[in-house]
C-alpha cells in the first residue's frame, strides 16, 4: 500500500477530505520521527511500539572493491508489533 492509498482509505473511513487525511498522516509520521529523535519511545497500545535503538560501530566491506570500511555508530528507528497487530496478521 502506498501513502496515497492510505490517504484514500483514511478519507473514506473517517468521512473527511483527502487533504485533511494527508495532513493527519503527515502529522502522525512527523511527530513519531520527532519523538524518536529526542530518544523517546511511542507506544500505541495493541498496535506496537516505535523506539530508537543504538547500532554499534563496526567494520564492513565495500562490495565492489572488497576494501574494508569503518561504519560509524548510529541510532536507528525500530518497531515492535503489539499482540493485537500480531493476531490480526496471523
């Protein structure tokens, strides 16, 4: 499903305009990213939890040349699905 398809579903489900549905989707994703940037976690009960995770520095290889490269430590977003979401998908 694309973002445009999700906007269409949301607009029909909530009986609102596509413009408003797009603003809602953009607001939700922006605020989730903002919270993750501040190192907070976001829990949507039944759906799941978004949280930042630390990835350690490591060495890797350039697949074209085979040269060893250093990969810096960084924070990455993670998602852990909730029980209700797992049951819906199963």
